[in-house]
C-alpha cells in the first residue's frame, strides 16, 4: 500500500480529483484500480482482483486517512 501512496494521493491522483469534485464517490474505487495498475502492478489479469480488493479496502478504511498519514 505504501508503494502506491504517491500514485493515489499525489498530484492528479484519485484522491485529489475526489477532493476537487472531479470524481464522485462511486467512481473512486475504479480510479484507484486504474492508478495502481498504471503505476507498476503487473498487467496480467491475475492482478486485477488484488487491485480491486486494495481499492475497496482504501475506500472502506478511509481514503482521507490513508492520504493524510
């Protein structure tokens, strides 16, 4: 999770877009998945469920808390 913090919370990341109102709450999990896959998670289809699970954990656990730590 720490490897992808800059990707998710940094400039032009899903969190910034959510805060600026460019993404809705329903769109954020998929935006996180796309960011994680683009940032270096192998693109083999076997990693897709892991990326989805990771994004749902972030959203349920509190994306704001994750980004402010």
